[in-house]
C-alpha cells in the first residue's frame, strides 16, 4: 500500500483533480486497472471507473485511439483520510 500522502502527490503529478472522472484500464487481465480503481476509492476519489474489457476490447471495437500523449499540468490532489474499512490484515483474513 502506498502512503496516502504519496498517492495523493502522484495523482497531482498526473494532473488528476478530485472532480475528474478517471477511467482506468490495462493491457492484460484487468488486475492492474482494478488495483488503481480500488486505490482511488481508498483515497476517496468518487469518480473512478474501469474500462470494461480493457484496452484490447476498446481496440476490437475500433474506437478512437490517440497516438500522441496529452500534456497536462500538475495539480495538488487533496490529502484526505483513507477508507480504513477497506483494508484488512492477513490475520483478519485467516
């Protein structure tokens, strides 16, 4: 788990603001996308979605893809209390 302060700082580096809708995806099974979606909820970001089927499904549907990375301006993502009820220790699972 990242430290909440570090994760909020990374979101800010990526130019994400608390009012942004974030669509996460990966090029595999979706496990990495699911983890980012979960982390966004853990830190209190309310507008996070997982792209159904991932990037491969997007491409199969012949939907538009940009080939040039967009530019963005870093921002300050607010630090908030994390959703501690979403985290359990291995002893809790056992």
